[in-house]
C-alpha cells in the first residue's frame, strides 16, 4: 500500500525517501510481531507496536491508498477485508 500511496500522493513510481523510511519501519515491526503468521490486521490488534507518529502516518497511507488498492489488487484487498472482518 505504501507504493500505491507514494504513486498517488507524491506522483512517483519508486518510493520517495519518506515513504521508503515508513516502509522499512513497517516491515521491521511486522517481522517482530508477537503474533507471527497469525497476525491480525493492525486495526484490530490489541498490541500497538507502532509509535504514535508512525501509526498516524500509516493510517494516512491506508486512507489514501485503500480505494486504489481495490482497483489495482482486488484479490489482496478482498483477503484484507476478510481478515479485518474475522478480527
């Protein structure tokens, strides 16, 4: 979603430095998640592993890129919606 966001908001095909930093942070947090492969969607997770500032940044990415993701990656979007519904 970060790539889609960067393309929409910053009009770039590759990640800009800010989006690249956010992606690195998110991937590091996901890799260290206590839930592992059974990780719930962040929205419904009882443990918030992002710092408050980064959490706001990722929320903005989700808001901006969410609708575009459904058009670009419908299968992934549907899987995400199902995972959110279950948690």
